[in-house]
C-alpha cells in the first residue's frame, strides 16, 4: 500500500467518524443552548442542570441513530478495510 491510499483511507475514516458523531454533538449543542437560555432567564446557576439534560439528549439521539451509525460503519469497513485485508 502506498502513502496516497493510506491517507485516503484515513481521511475517509475520519469523515465517517465526524458524520457518526454529528447527531449526538448537535443534540448536546441544542440542549446546552436551551438550558443556558432557561438559566439566563431564571437566574438559576445550578451545575447539574446543564449536565443532566445534555446527557439525556445525547443518549436519546444515540439510541435513535444507532442503526444509522452501525450501518455507516459496516459500509465503510466493507468498502475500504476488508479489501485491504483480503488483498494482503
């Protein structure tokens, strides 16, 4: 394997990981903005109030998008990694 193929596979793997992490990070961002707005409006500055909703939102999105993430990872391995293993 030459360097160009290695870096191309690495780039595609990083892109797959970014796409897989985007829904959970988006949910954490939206939950954080919502809780921050509520805290600013009510002047309640409780630390667990920001942590718990983010975790709940991330777990809910993870549970819903688990099949999408698994399918994307399997497709990446079948298309990129397995041909390298079989060809070696």
